[in-house]
C-alpha cells in the first residue's frame, strides 16, 4: 500500500476511543494529548490549548472538548482531531475539507470575506445544530475579529459531505472541497457534531504569519511562546 493509501485508510473507519495511560496522571495536558495523537504536530496542539486558555483568561467560559484542524497538512491526510479535555481522550481523528478557493490538495489561502469560498483560521466556539441543505450541521461563532468573526454570516458550519472520503482521495489525489466549511465524512458527521455542539472550541491552524501575530488568543504568555515556534518562514 503506497503512502497516500496508508494515510487515507486511517480515516475509513470511526475511531475507537483512546485513553491516556495511567502513568501520565501528572503530565501536562499538551503532553497527554500529544501522546494520544502521535500523528499531530505537538506544537499545534500546544497552540490550540494556549488559545483556549487565553480565551478563558479573557472571559470565555471553559470547554470540555476541543477540535484541532491542521490545515498545513494535505487534505488526503486525517487532519482533524477531537479531544475530550476532561477525561483526556481522543474521540475522533478524521479527514476534513477546506474551501474551494483555499487550495487544491494543499490549503494556501484563508479569508473572512463573504462569498470567498475560503476557509477561515483561528478559534471558534460551537453553537446549536440544525438541519440544512447539507443535512445535520453545527453552527460556529468565529471569535477572532477580522479573521473569522463572519463565520455565522458566511454559514461556516461543520457538516457531513459525500466528497470527504478516502475513496475520492485515492482516486483524484485530494478530497472534495467545500464553500469554506470544515466538512467531514457523512458516516461520522452526526456523532462528531453531537460531541462538539453547545459551546465547545474548534481551533483551525495554518502557519500564516499575519494571523499568528494578530490573533487576540495567541497573545497570552503560552500563546506567545508557541507562536514564535510556529511562524511561517
């Protein structure tokens, strides 16, 4: 099996819940989550955690679960992780689409503009669910002014899509693309959405120097340290 097929095969079945070993009880949360998700960049996980901690320091309520999307990875790789922060579990590791104008297999362009058909970066907070033209969907509030705060107006939601599949990735070298939404496989959309609904955090990452410098949630101490190590060249 070639490298591409190995990557996409990992997304073909729902993820069994993975637990942190008992010996890790005194580990930092970042270390625990990184061990649960060895394919993830631990610095990206650290940046996501730093953003949520900074948000809490600025008055946002805490969240029990966190979704991390690493758009620096190709669409043919599972690049969405959903963690239970309280129980320290990995709940999902999945393929996720980016916007049609964000890039082909690799994401390169992000926007907050209506009708841009591009994905947005930064920290989001989930809201309620609804049944729309893409089926069961989850609304998100973008928390970062100028970066993702038009997410509701743009209808950037989590939903299932037939074009997010390992078969499509194998056939055409990329999964399908959305109008900016982080679309997931139809088979896991409902349980993933139910896990994240009602005020959980979603963190979308790409090494964009302007966003890394401007994000209000990457200005706390931990966020500054992580940002410095993840800046684009």
